[in-house]
C-alpha cells in the first residue's frame, strides 16, 4: 500500500532533494510540498497523508507548532522532524509536540527512508548524531516537565513567533484572520505570562525556546 508523504521545508532546493530520495522508493509517494508551517497544516487537513517530513525553522508557523496542530487534528499522522538544529529546545519541542522521528539535515538519504519506515510502525527514530546523554536528558523529562512555553496557548505561541519575526500588529491580524484588538490582547497576555516587557525580550525568548530561529 502506498505511503503518502508531505514535505515541509522553506528551502526549495532542499525539498527537491528530499522529493527525489523519497519518490525513489516504490512504496512512497510525495503528494504535496509546503514552504511554511501554516501551509502544511492546511494541506494535512484536506489530504490523505500518512507521514509529514517537517522542518522546524519555518516562517509564519514553525515546525513545532505545526506538528502540534496537525497531530491534534489527526493523531494517526506520523511526523519526522528534519532539522539542522540539535539544540535541546528544538529536540524537546518536537518530541513534546508528538513527532516520532528527529533527524539532522546532514543525514544520509537512506537514514531518512529508514526513519519513515520506523515511524510508520509507531516506533521512534532519533538521529545517531544526537548523543545518548542528550536524549536521556530530554526524552526522560518529556512527560513530567511541561516546559516554559507550555503556559502559552497555541494561539499565543503563533502570535509570539510572528512578533519575533518582526511582523506588525496589522500583519499578524491578517495572517491569523483575527482583529487587531485580539492581537494586542494576545500580546499583553504573552508579556504578562512570561514577565517580559519589550519586543527584543520576546524575540530572544522565542529564539531560545525554539519557536523561531530567524534564519
């Protein structure tokens, strides 16, 4: 039976490379591509997809929040994170969001194929380059530790990413299809919850917590 895959990465050339690797396997079919997290959430809603290969550092909606949203709507989906980041916030964030796999972008194509096959069996696949010590530290605490950003709602995390990416209030409102007053209310709540008062502080926090890398 064919395995339907969506590729989510904001770099076109990188997606094309992944497309060639995955479509080279008879059982895999890449049915769609997305260049940001918001786009992949929309695609996952309307398409019959089994696996999403998800970049983390994407504009508008990062891969962590996109993973959280698609799995909330369809828990049977499998997500494999493919990132250049081995930092604890990215690894922990993706695993908490529900990703079953985490690979670094310099992995071999054969490892990506193996990872997809593993997650389809409902097993975890983590890149060997991420040390055992790191994994023990992060994965062992996933259930009992919520993390600092867990106190923010899903919408507040979206707004925080867009603030950190330099979007004006009107732009955020248009992106999220909400009013300017609602954006301002979210921003006030974010500042209060995080006890931060300025945009630079919010930006640093968002980068530190893996919500955006501003690449």
